[in-house]
C-alpha cells in the first residue's frame, strides 16, 4: 500500500511504502529513505537545552527490507547541556539492520561571542546545471519506487569538469506528519556515494556500507545540491566519496562514504 509517504506508522514501529524501494534490489529500501527515517525519529529524543544535529554516522549492517515492521530505537549515551550523543538502531524482529550515532550540539552559544569568519564563501552548487535543466532519474524505464518519493536529477557541471546531483523530497517521510528539519538535513547524505562518477564499469559492484555527515546548519526547504569527488585505490578494492551538500543559502553539510569494490559474481 502506498501511503503517499516514505513510511507509514504501525503502532510503535514503521513500515516502508513502495516509495522507499531501492535500485539495487526491489525487496530493499533505498538508503536515503532510511536515513530520513533516522533523522525524523531523532527529533523525538528530548534534549536538556535546544540542540540540533552536528554529526550523523550510519553503518548499514544489512539491507532494510520492505514489508516487515521496522523498530527504530534510540539511547542517549552522553547527556549534557552542550552536547548530546544518541545511538540509534533500526531492527526487524530483533535483528539490527542499521546502527547510527548522532552528535547534537546546543543551538545557542555565548550570545555576545563574535563568530569567526569562514575561510571560504565558495558556492559549489553554482557550478551545476540548474535543476530545471538537469536530467531526472525518474525518466528511467522501470525506475525504482524511491525515485517517486525523492526527485533526483543528474546535473553536469557547467564547465564540463564533472557531474553532481540535485534532489528534493516529494512526499513526507512519515505519513501524516510534516517533514522534520533533521530528516531534510540527512536525506541527501546517501547520494554522496560515488559523487562525480560518470562511468560505472561492467562486472564491478561498489557497495557503500557507511555514511558520515557533518552538519553546519539546518537546510532551508527546496532543492539540495550534491557536489564532490570520488577516489579509488587502484587494486585495493576501496573507494571514498566526499561531498558537500548545499541549499539556496550555500553549503550546509559535508559528507563522506566508503565503498567496497569487488568483481560482480
């Protein structure tokens, strides 16, 4: 059943809709949808003072299946008025499929303290073809369901020096609820995987088992740009993607993703 959202609540759990269906296996959810659910649930964890996400590290231990109830749990492992650390898990029938650690920082530092100048005001998204001129992945024949929940577009650089992406949520993360700021911040993390790669060799798989994102501020609504680079260790079976996520106001997060490169069997 399609609930016009990525997930629908089911008692104290969640169930994936077909709008989370990933591209690698139709039985499994897309990673970005799972990250959005973690961000959504993180906001249910209380803090001693107002705080927002500073870092999220996610280990994708097992694929998240479509259909079964997903239990999302959270445990505060470091509580304070300046920082908080939360461990999250996504489990199916007591089997953990995703582990995450979230670091939150207080929102208001010393009110009178001056803010240092940034070392750069570069806007990497300005180098991309704008969303209206970018190619939508939803145009693919037999596009997986998540491309109806998330509008993802391939965006070449205007100088011809690579490729990035634009994305935005098309539907709520959880049926019946507004999109929360933390979910909007992290939904783009998974698309840092293989950023800039425009040539996928046949006979090779590039699994991404993790993602880490550092968040400078909450993004504004609208399009999110993903720009960056991917590097591989020749013969080493490893890859590493690093990306910047930008909104209309500039860069709001920096993300890294590991790849395990191996021959397709």
